[in-house]
C-alpha cells in the first residue's frame, strides 16, 4: 500500500454542486444595479473572488423576458400579412385597378411609414440592426 495514494485521493469527475444564496428583494435589486447588465451570478462570483467585474454581456441591457416579448411582437407583426396587404394595394393602385385620389395615396403612404417606424423601433429595442430599406 502506498502512502501517496492515501494522501492524494483520486479526483472526482463530477462537477461540484452549484452554490445558492438567498437575497431579499432590496439586496437583489442593489446587486442588479451594480452589475449594470452583466449576469448576476457572474457579477457576484467576480465580486466575491476579487476578480475584475465582467463587461456588460447583453447587447441592449434589457431583460431576457423583455427581449422575448419584443421578439414575439415582431413575429406577430410579420405574421399579420400587413406588409403583404399594403403591397397588394400598391400594386393594384399602380396598375389602375384601384382608383386612387390624392387623399387615398396620402393615407397609404402614411400607413407604410407607420409600419416602417414600428419595425425599426422593434429592431432597435431588440438590439438588432436594420437590414433593409
């Protein structure tokens, strides 16, 4: 029997269990504010170990839940066929099948402008770049 084996037990391949900590709502809010968008666990670990505080991870600084909600809104807007319907109206107007007076033309242009603005605001809120006109 080797003494080395007794003093150097074999290393376990299992990862250690996660560490959890209970915080009051106020404590959590304070730490979230200090973390400035970095994941809370990463921030607490860095602070506890004296490591440099990580740079901000999220592109927009908004919560994941908010990003998911905005993504759903953008998907719903895309699924409404609103853009397709506006395109069909424009095509009918260009071929002369839809009688268009200046007032109707102005209202269609306003509708297109509003849809573009909604799309742009949603893309900005999601931290995405506009990829087209």
